[in-house]
């Protein structure tokens, strides 16, 4: 599902809301999650999962095309851990 499909589904299920209001709500939620993660905070949505940021140390990588070694700088990457409810639902429990 992409963002526009999510907005459309929420708008269809809530006909009393204008589509532009639903779009603002969805965008605000994503902006808040992104902003919290940019500050290094953990975002937990009970029953769904938790978003966090993990640090990857600098390392020596390899260029797959030429095979030569290249330095890869340290970086921060997003990490998602599913909640128990979502995990159980995916496994048919």
C-alpha cells in the first residue's frame, strides 16, 4: 500500500472527513515519526511495531563492479521491529 492508497482508504471509511483533511492527518503522522527518528528517538505504535535508529560503524566495503575496496562512512539507518500483535496476525495466530 502506498501513501495515496492509505489516504483514500481512510477517506472512504470516514465520509464525514474531507480528503484534504485526511491527507494532512496522514502527512502529520509521518512527519512526526520522521522528526522523532531524526532526533534519535524511538517511536512505538502498540500492536504494530517500533521504529528506531541504529548506527552502522565505518567499514571497508567493496565496489561490486570493479572489486576494489572503498571506505564506507559511519551512518544511521532506520530499523523496524514488528509488534507481537502484528507478528501473530502475519503468522495466522
